[in-house]
C-alpha cells in the first residue's frame, strides 16, 4: 500500500501544470563555487586521510547549522585488498514531519589515483583533486541547503552525502566502489523517497548534460520530470535531450533496492580521474544552473 501511495504522489508531481510560478528560492552559484573551493582546499578526500577527516567534520558542521536534523552513518569497510576504510554518509533532512520526500545526493570522497583517459604518463600515483568529480555535486547540495534554511520546504527533502564512491577499480574491484550508496541502500532511513536525483560532475565550465543511459532505463519518468523542469527554467541548452553513456554510478545502487533514482552528470569531462580536475575547470554559472533546477524540483513537489 505504501508503494502504491508513493507512486500516486510521484504521478501527481509528474502531471503538475508546466506553467508553475517562478521559484521563490534563489540558488547562489557563487556561494556554491566557494563551497567547492573549500573542499578542494582540504586536499584529496580519500578515505582514511586527513583531508577526508576534515571534510567530514566540515560537512557535519555546515549541515547541522542548516537542516532540521542530520543523521550520520559511520562504518568500516574492508576492501578486497584488506584495507580498512573509515566511511561516513551524512543525511540532512528538511521538513522531517513530511511523509512524502525527495532525495538529492552526491558523493563527497575523491579518487586515490589517476587513471582517466586524459591522465599523463606518471600520473597514476597522484590522487584526484576532485573539483568537479566530487566537490561540484556536494556544492550544489550545500547551496540547496542554504536556500531551504531561508525558505523551509513544503515537502520532505533529504540531502545525502555518500562516501567511498571512487576508491577503486570499477571493473575489477566492484565491491570497493559505490560503497556509501550501497550501504545506504541496505540501511535506508525511512521513509523511502518518491524519487532520487544524483548530482555528479555538474560544475564543468562547458556544461552539457544528456540523459544518462541507466537513468533512462531505470526511472524514465524521473528523467522526464527533471529535464522538463530544466526546459521550463530556460536550461534546455544544458539539459539536452540526447541519450548519453550508461554509467555505473551511485544511482544504480539505489535502483537495485527499488528507489526511482537517476544520475545528472556531464561525463564528457576531459579531466575526469586526472590531477587536472581543479577549480579552474568549473564555474559558478554551471553550478547555478544545476542548483536552480534542483530547487525547482522541490518547488514542483510542494
């Protein structure tokens, strides 16, 4: 019965009139860019490092000053190679009394080595700074938190910051990637959201976001909702209708347990998994566009 009710609620959001009024909350792209810069300044956020520890404490402090409540999941993950990784997921909740909720998420860790196609010989031992791959999605969520603190939502909103997304080889060590989203999927904090949107690599100065393949297969109605809202806000040139690559990303772990989850991602980023994923490659404008769409989704659900 709960699943049917959730489906009806999502259907109501999907069928809402397209000429919705202008959003009452403003997203500050410049502030989001500063949030990204603060993360990068901590250094690589590889589990078990000082940069990772400091970022975790920083996120916890910021979220407790903004959200109605913050829930923390802490555990130790033992990798295939026997490394013990201290991991932390943080869930910031707004309007905790609401039974109908939407979930927005991003990963906050960074990759311990550089193996992207754009990496130079000798780069493999260098950790990824993660300005776009990690910090941009987190910056969008923090910008959303700022807006919701000033204008509390009429629907439940959960902001999930997952750890351990990028630790190992996606092909040969699947147990040691997407760790935080897999942990959350298996230890969900009720109630289950109507749908979930993952933001990953959304700060690229040359931003172009096609419909990600596994999202189009696993939750096509949510893809249509997000891209439709983006068009309404005048961002159809960024949220393009092309079908992009099917990616193994955090949303897939949520899909496996029945959450209608999609990935908002610009995968055509030449600095992916390289030491060149630095602050000069991302922009306040790009973060502002994605953040505006995120806030518009919340407004649509209210």
